[in-house]
C-alpha cells in the first residue's frame, strides 16, 4: 500500500511542485494545507502516514504545529520537518522537536521520506 502524505507549507507553488515530485516517485499526496489549523483538520480527517511540515508557516511556527500533531492522540503519522533553511541553522530547534526527522526542501524525495519512516518504525 502506498504511503499517504499530507504536505503543510504556506507557499502554494512549493506545494504543487512537491505534490508532483512525490507522486511521480510513487507516494500518494492525500492533500495539502497552508495553515496549522487546516493541517490539524486534514490530519484528523485523512489520517495520513506522513505529515511534512514546513518550519515556517508565514506567521505560524511549524515547530508548534508538530507539537500539536504529536499531542493529538488520534494521530499516528510520522512527522517530518522541511525547510529551505540549512539543518545546521536550526539544529537546536530540530533536536528539541518531537518530529521524526528533517529534510531540506532541496533534498525532498520519496526515498528520503521513506528512510525517515523506516527509521521511525524500527
């Protein structure tokens, strides 16, 4: 069964590009969201396997959204942070986050997501 993703980012052009890339590589993008509240609603309804969360959602913090997703007792998705920022620039915040992993947007791929998911399930 294909992995179902929810992508959360405030940049609509990135959302479309990421959807095309990941679907071409065999993942199913169940939906996208541009705000934290929208992401929480869609995660609850769709129950994706993976939620990709941009660390910066306009005026919202992706790190805060990750905590809200993890605190949802019905959420079993693997949460992966994404960003245009280098991992070294936000390493402390990533380390403090309950997210399963981090991917730079430039490195986003189905195989990179699967490595994080596989590592989480072991």
